[in-house]
């Protein structure tokens, strides 16, 4: 199967929140294909970040798609606000709502791409019936809530299974991605790499993104 191109989605969680617009510009200049926005409510995950008003401000300073990852309970109450704030992709956690099928349909009706996310403990079978409704599946490779955690190696098998399940749709991975784990997840079938601490703690965002993309190129030349 020809896989979709590799894209890099830097997670703002590890950037300097006092300089969000500048950090976005620097990441885009360094080669980011989209910007990953981690929304946390202090309930679904034990951390709090930002909501629709901040996203709406960021939208004005960002030329690439905003990849919004909602780690919030009752996402149905907020997706319209995130769509109006300028989200391009809205990822909901399958564990966070009673009605993921209805919600994914609604996200598309609002004009956004729809993504479904699974925590490490959630089996891939739980999203099988949703695959026709999604543009992206996001596999959490750490327990969500914080940047800088270690990649959970057991997620590689899940990535492989989901790649078979979703054909050429986007398969995003999030948590503990660096140049070593990037090559493992790409081999397993991931094509959108979220990276927070690896990029924003690197002395050169350009080098960090180039390193991740080189892993992808190596995989592509191996498979040709
Ligand atoms: C974790 C967030 C991630 C996080 C990844 O809850 O969803 O997007 O920022 O951070 P790193 O790349 O540092 O593991
Ligand atoms: Zn995330």
C-alpha cells in the first residue's frame, strides 16, 4: 500500500507560552506541516491548557492547518466553538463521549476534518465502526496530559493494526516521538508525527524537523 506523505505536527505544549505566535512562526519556518494544539480541561487529563479564545488568536498568526487535540470531557459541548475559532482538524478522544459516531459526523458538518483518538489502554476494535467517518486516527503513545514522557513500545502493534484498518487515511502518533521512535512508528504505518519536547527543546527547530523527516525519507527509499 502506498502510504500518505509524512507530516510533522509540532505540539505547542512544550513551546514558550509567552511567545505563542513567534513559536508558531518559527516552527512553520522550520518545516512544520501543521501545528498540534493540546486542549486540556483538568478533568479528562490532569492538566489545563487553553481553549477557543486562544485558538482564535493563534489562527491569525498561523498559515498551516491547526491540528486540535481535545483532551476534554463532553467534547460535544465545545466543538462548535473550536470550529468557529479556526480549527482545521478536530480530534476527539473516543473515551470522552458517549456518542463518538454522532460527534464525528457533526465535526464534518462544521467544515472541519474529523479525527478520533485512542488512549494507550483503549483497544483498536473500539474505533473500527467509526473509520468511514474519520479523516485521521490519532494513537496516543503516552498517557495524555504532559509533554516529555517516554514512548510506550507496545503501541507499535496497535499502529500496525490501525494502518490495516484505515487504508490510506492519516494515522497520527502523539507522545515520546524523537528521531529513534519516529523510525519505529513510521515503519509501523504512522504518517503524521506529533512532537513537542523533541522539537521545542532542540537548539534548532529546523534540525529537529529535518531529523524526523529524514527518518521518513529513509523508510520511503527502503520501500521503493
Ligand atoms: C500529551 C499531548 C502531546 C504532548 C506530546 O498529552 O497530547 O501532544 O505534547 O509531547 P512530547 O512530544 O514531549 O511527548
Ligand atoms: Zn496531543
